[in-house]
């Protein structure tokens, strides 16, 4: 009798454990080759869809000579606002709010706050991505680099690239890539061309699609079946900057998959940072989500140049 009850209890415990186990996406292989126009349609059809999302995470950031670990929350209202709270030992140290045209933060460690434009992030981290790109990076969605309203033109810029596991497309041909970025003479060619075109003023500012077409590229690797970004690499030769993003371990959250690990590497001529995000929980479309940001009298406003 007791033996039979024990078997039933063990069976029920196993059933509970199996039902609570996260469902993970397993790549079944690339299969057929998909051309960029069709691959882009797959990416758009399989975007992570949300009105708002709350990501609880732990992270490690490496600046080359130093590193720091912390945790926090990222709350996003689609096409509107990114709210970030960074914590260490369960104490908030920094709160950041980013919109399409502004950046503001409260530093609770030194009782200061900052109010500025979105360009602060571009200048601070030497990368010319806009709000939409930042939101896409955090939600495992595709974006064009540089940003563009002309989707047809942007998609037509992409070519197939080689990869044995993932679907791959690149905004520069292999021949041109080898010529400009692999060939040792490529750098000299680019420098001479820039000098001839007398574009020094443009070199020192953030630019739009259409300028320096030969000097940037974007490579995108896409997970077969799931059709979500696996890896993305961006390079801007003119500003000597690159951005690498990689997503790992896709877990089913309600009805959609979301990566449990996000890796970001940002490099420029005078700056390098490596960020590792471990996503611990994902909350989607919470009806009462708020984005609090209140500055009291004890905080002093600072300006950053």
C-alpha cells in the first residue's frame, strides 16, 4: 500500500517538474537557402510582438581593464520609452529613461541627475544607432543599419552570405568586403578616396544612409524555423566603430520565444565594452506598467560634454 502511494507521489512530482521546465528552441538545421527579400519578410513576420515588456536581468560589463556585475530591470513601451533600473546588492544605483529624442538618468550613488538629448548616447558610446535600433537590440528584433525609411531600397542592398548553420545576409558583397576590410591595401584606398571627396566635415558627424555607402556594412544571421536574429554585426569604417550582438538560448515565454542570454560588444577607436545580459524573467503586456522618474531636491543636475 505504502509502496504504491510512494510511486504515485514520485510520478506526480515528476509531472510537476516536467510541466515547470522551460521550453527551449532547438535549431533543426538551415535546410533551403532563403534570399534576402524573403528572409526579411520572415524576420518581420516573426518579430517579438509586444506593447510593453519587463525584463529582469543580471549582467556583467567589461571595459577591458575593469569589469562590474549588477542586476536590474528593463521596461519598454513599444516605440516610446525604455526605462532601466540598475541595482547592486538589491540597492538601486542608477535609473535611466530613454525616449526617441531624450536621455535622462538619476545617479543615486552621488546624488546627481542628467537631462539631455538622445545624441548623448551616440556621442558617449561613439555609435550611430537610434532609439528604434536600441529597442530592437533589447527585444531580439531586426533593424536596418543605418536606419532607413526606404525599406525596399534597404532590403535590395542585402546579398546572400555563407553560413553552414544559419540563414545569412549582408549589406555588402563578399568581393567588396574583402577589398575594403580584408585586403591590406583596402585601408589606403579608403583614406585616399575620402581625401579626394573632401568629406572631412561629414566624417566627424553622424551620417545618414546614402553617405559613404562603401564604408559600412551589416551582417545578419537568422535562426532557421524561428526566423529571429541569432547574430548581427555592424561596422562603420569612417567612424572606426563596430557593434556585435548575439542571442543565445531561446526560451518560450507565453506564446513567443525570447533569448535568455544577450551578448553585446561595442568597439571604436578609443572605446571598448562587452556586455553580457542574463534574462531571468520576461513579462509581456502588463496593463499597469509604469515608468517612474522623480527628481527630488537632494539631487544636483549635472551637464556632460
